[in-house]
């Protein structure tokens, strides 16, 4: 913890010295990224008395509007926000790879930061080996979520009191990224996680039941996409299941492509690694912003059958029980063939 403590002290100093900090989450925010973005804004406003806090993410899904703080962050261009404001500190939350900041402007963002000499801090929980951003401060203490790291940094180490708005936001991130405490990020991760959650719940205005119900609520259009994923589910082996959805499926079943991501997340978190005897699986679907690119979401029901090795072999990454990669292919079936080939080779 010594190195982490030094980094936390440096982060605290950078924040106190800054006049116009900007916090950023990755594009297409998931609940942990958005929850952390909102919580961080509350922390800077309340504990550091920052009058203006730029909290920005690109392509934040409207489906996450139930998360506390959704309406208090900006869903817009990071590069344009940088250009329009005299930012003197950047804090990246829930990612350490620059291309995850923006689909279109990652290169321009990098040039701008370097030219302006803006200090950069990262608070993340993903494996450090994937980080490609040069940062003045890098904090990655707990593997379960960025939300838990924010709690450890600002409440446990720096001693700030837990305010209900922050506790509410952080609990959404924790429950989402641990799949309601089911994921075990390493042998000794669950006991500290439950302790952190208990500390936050003591100050939170929402219950675990309420958070889980909010996250599990499904729009009818999303349910229709889920049904096609279900229809296409197969076992590759007794231990590995897969499903896929093609562009042809989108047209044939008149599906709303905007619901693909939510449907795929539902199937990957709650279905694919629990099909009959399967302990792991993959969900494959078109990455609609790029032609001939498919997203592969891997999940495992136990850390004993890690799936991050498959994602890494395909140029992606993640955790033993939750990982993802993007695959260049001419069809969903071709993308599946690449995945199955990697599995045969890696297993």
C-alpha cells in the first residue's frame, strides 16, 4: 500500500492545486464508469470546493439514466470540451487505454494533452498491463471496480466523510461490476468488497434490492433482442457455450440495433456461462460504429475457468470472469470461428 499511498497523496495535491479539473470516463460508459464519474464530481465539489467540475463521457447510454448523478455529467465530446476550457488537471476513470476515451478523437486528445502539458491521473481497476496512457498518477488498488477504488482513496486513505450522494453512486458501480457480488476477482477480493459495501450502505439512501431491480429492468425492445440471442445459443463443448447475433438477424427480426449492447450484457452476465453444464461462454454481435467489426463478450461462472486469456489472444482484455475483444470479420459466423479457434488453441 506504500506506493499507492504516495500516489494518493500526489493526487490529493494535484486536485488541491487545480482550478479547472476535468474528469473523464470511457466511451459508451457502463454503470461503474458512469457511477464513478458522478461520484467523483460530487467529491470534487463537496470536499475540494471546486466551483466548476467538468465531468464528461462520450456516448453515455440513456439506459443508464436511473443511476444517481446521470443528469449532472455531460454526455458529449471530450476533445471539444478540452478546447473550450482551460483544463489544468485530467482524471481518467475506469480505463487506462486512450482509445477508450473516444471513438473518433483519441489521437487529437493525446496531442492536446501533450501540447498543453496537462497533468493526468488515472483511477482504474482493470489489469495494469493494458494501460497505455502516460500518467502522473496511477491508482489501481482494488480489482473489483473503479467505485471501490474511489472509496478507498477518498474515504479510507484521505479520510473524507461519506456523503449519501457519493455512497449511492458508488454502490451502483460496485453492484454492476461485481455482478451483484458474484464475481470473485482473485482469492481474497470478496471479503474486502463486502466490507467496503457495508461502509457505503450505512450512508446510502438506496438498498441493494432497489439497485438490482433498477439494473434488471428490461425494455421491451431489448427483450426482443435477448430472445434472438437465446434462440441462437449453442454449446461448443460441455464447458463452453456461445451465442451470436448477425446483421441479418437484426433485419429479419426487425430488431432495434441500439439495444444490442444492453441485450448482450444481459445474456453475458446472466445466461451464457450457466447454460446446462457450461462454465464459460461468449456473446458475439456487430460493433455498429465500424464495418466488419464484431464485439465478443466473454464470461465465466468461476475464476477457475478464466476467459481473459481468450480476449487477450484476440487483442482485447479484461478479468478472469469478464473480458471482451473486438474482432475484424466479414460476418458473425466468421467472428465466431475465430473465437472457437482461439479456444481450441488456448485450452
